[in-house]
């Protein structure tokens, strides 16, 4: 498992009885996590004095209980990057901290090349990978179906001091965008994608991962340049094993390319437990 080190503004303090105790800067949150199937003693006092707790509803969704002051928006830093956070529906904060291990890797790979690198970030959410690649000097095309998420990504870029970089911000259905880029003859040196299990495009297009991933990978592979640098596929879907995703990237994205394909779980260290919490996996091809 690849885990994040050096993320001083975020900490997974403890996990117990279906919940995580987390520190986001100075803000303490308790959020549900279905993987936490064990029960034990909650010895850290912050379990009993959080800023907010997210409660799931039996009918779906849930709500935030604000126990004490929680800003509408606050920021945390990872290395030279700054991210704006806020409590959202479905327990989210606008950032997946486990992805920091991939942001760092992308930055390292880009900086080593000493040439102009073009990056396509699909299902790009609030722009963690976009901001990381911009900070490394890459040109980035950021695509997400949600106008609100694209705006949030712009704010993260501004907070990180990279808003003036060479970046395209696009609200679009990712698969449709990929097909248009193929017709235009566009190529990218690196592609990052983080497709959800289920979603809708800006025009109401329905996305179902298991049904459309093969087509997405096949089409996206056509956008890699002859001197492509890397391809990242992130997955949080338990129904698709790392072995399957590794095979699909080899078969549909980089079948006729040299290089290495590997798949690893990514996770977050749990301070109080001495273990790491799995948070999905990433399949990576590098030249």
C-alpha cells in the first residue's frame, strides 16, 4: 500500500465503530467509514469534542451536526499546494487526502522530464491533481461534469498561486470530450482519471463505471502522445479488483507501448492504530 507522508495539515487520528476521527488543519471532524468494522476504546479526547460530525440517514444521504465553530470555508496545505475545504453533502470536504501520494508522484515525473508536458485530468473534481501538475510546470486540461467543482478547482489553483498557469477549465461529459479530442487530433503526454461508480454529465448523460470503463479506457488511450509520460487510473469501486484494473489498462490503454504498469492500494495512516486505512487503488503506467 502506498500511503501519504508529510501531510502535516491532515491526520487520520483514529478509526473505530464505523467512524473516522480526522484533523483538517485545526478542524476536527468525525465522518462515517464502512470499512471500520472493528470496535475498541476511544482514548483520544478529540472523539468527544469535535467541530462537526456527519450522521448518515437511514433513508440515504445524511447531515452535518456542527458541535462548535466550523468555518464555511477553510484551507489546508500540502507541500506548496493550498486547498479550500468546506463541509458538503455525503460526508465530503472537497478533498481526498489519500490522493496526495499521487499528486507528489505526478509532480516528480513531470519535473524530471525537463520538457513541456501536457496533462489531461478527467473527472477532475476540485482539482487536486490539476493544481499539482500546474505547480510542476505542466499544461493542464481540467474536465469535470460539475460546474461547481470546476469553479472550486479554479479557487484551489488561485490559492496555490498557479491560476496563471497554462490551464483549460472545462465543464463537460468526460467520454464525449475524449471522443471530440480524438477527432481534433489532440494528444497529451499524461492522463489522469478518477471516474466515479455512478454519475451524470452536464447534459444529463448517465455514467456507470462497470458498463462504460472499457470504452473510456480504449478511447482515452488514443489521446496519449508518442512520447507519453504516464497514465493514472484511480478507483474507489470495490466491485473492480486491482487485478482487473491492471489488466484493463494493459489491454486497452498501453497495449503496444513499452513501460511498466502497476497497481497498488493507496491509503492513510491511522495514528492511534499503527495501521493504514485503504482508500481505493491506483493503476499507473509509466514509460
